[in-house]
C-alpha cells in the first residue's frame, strides 16, 4: 500500500449501492488494496455509517430507491463531521448534466459503469492522498492557530502589565490614596456580575464583559499621568482653571489608550478601557464631561465604573477630603440616583454593596 493514514490507521472505504453484485465487486477491489470496506445498501444506511464510523472515501451509486446519491451527498456535505469526506459517484449515468449535478452536490469524482478495477483503484488512491494532505493541512493550521493564540496571549499579558504599572504610577502620586485600583477592579467585576442576572442588563453583560471590566476599570484615571502635581495633589477646592485642567484627564486617558490599541496586535479589553477612561465622568442627567452624554448614551461599562469610582472616593481619604463612613457614602449615592448615576445600576448596587471592598 503506497498510502499511509496517520497513526498507521487502515483506510476505510464506504461502498453505497442497492445492487448487491456491485457491492461485492467493489468490496473485493478494496480488500485487494489492503483497505477496509464498509457496506451500505441504501442512502439511510450510508448516512448512519458515515456518522458513527466516518470513512476516508465514499464510493456511491446515484440511482437508489428512497434517497438517491445526490441527496445523500448533499446531506453529508451539510454535516460538519462528514463534509470533508471525499465522495466518488459510480453510475451508469454518464451525461454532462449528471456529472455537473454530482459535482454541485459535493462529489469530488465520477466513475462511469461498467468500470475497470484498475481505474477504481487509482481513483481511490488519488483521493486518499488528497484527503491525507487536507487532514495534514487542517492539523497544521490548528497547531499554527494555537501557537499564534499563545503568542497573542503573552503580548496581551505584557500590555496589561505595562498599563497596570502606568496606572499604579498615577495612583502613587497621591499618597492619600490606598488600594484604589484593586478596589475598582474587584468592585467593578462584582457589580457587573450582579447586573448580569438582571433582565435589564443580561443581554449586554456577558461573561466576557465581566472579565474585561476588571482590567479595563483600573485604567479609568490613566490620563491623570499628565495632570500637574499642583492640580492633582492640591488640598481643598480647585478654582475654575484648575477644574478645566483636571477634566482633561478623561480625554487624555482615552487618547493614550487609543494609541496603544492602534499599535496592539491583539487586545480585547482596550476598547472597553477607552470608553471607561473617556466617559466615567459623564452623568445620567447629562451634566457630566467631556461630552455631556445622557442616560443610556453613556457606555454601560462607564456607568458601572462611574458609580464604583465615586463609592471608593467617598469611603476613602483624599488629599482634598476626609473619608465618609459607609452609611454616609451609601446615602450620598442614593441621593444621586437618576442624577449622577443610572438608577437601575444604583438599585442593584444597594443590594450587593456588602460584597464590595472599601477603605
């Protein structure tokens, strides 16, 4: 035998014909090649065998009762498990129309009855070789995709580490802030998971959304890396000009992340991080910045992080304020429901706030 299936498996050839004499003749040819024949007397039997014990090649008559060869071939080609098996029609119908219909149904070759054993042998060998090459190519592509995905995961992990380091540098400039990034990451994921079970949000919040928001949320204030210390660390209230400067961090952060995303080979969480960085200071009533978005025009990820960011700011000490108690913080958030925050998100936040971290 000049053909070897992977793992030294003996090729199985399925013969489908309602005439027993044809089946027996083809069976002897296949055995003489050293291959294993599988036999079916009709289309229904052929489909059953192809699904339970997929052959390497199918030799099939066209004119059969109940279900003809064209119909069987079309069914095989619609099934993911059997669509790549080469189908060779063996038929006395040798018109161009018959052959064209056979190729349209998905056949790879056509042998006209009466046939010579040598012709059948050569056709089987040729299509087994092509089938082997096709399977080897599929295996190669699978391995290649695995290698590419592993490399992309490493790249994404490295990008996450770099961005996290930048975010930590930004946070570290204010000595009064402790655990802010970790709280934002944890609390955003918890709130997103809780929203996932609400009929109001279940279509938007997937498992992938929950996974991404934990990382993306930590980059919400990355634009503050360009905010001057005299503004960022100023105790007490900011004046008009200083407020203009501090507000710029939303668009600066989005711009930084957009540039990284444009040059990133693969990064699933950056589009969400861009939305969060840019829009987490928007308000439900449209009074926020930078664009004055209102209601559900604000991306959902930004609405979630907006609430979580304020919660952590309220419960923590800052250079410009003392920490509020948990009860005071919850009261302030409740009073801002429907003004600063999405009222539906606030309702769920209030139910699960005991699961959240705070200082």
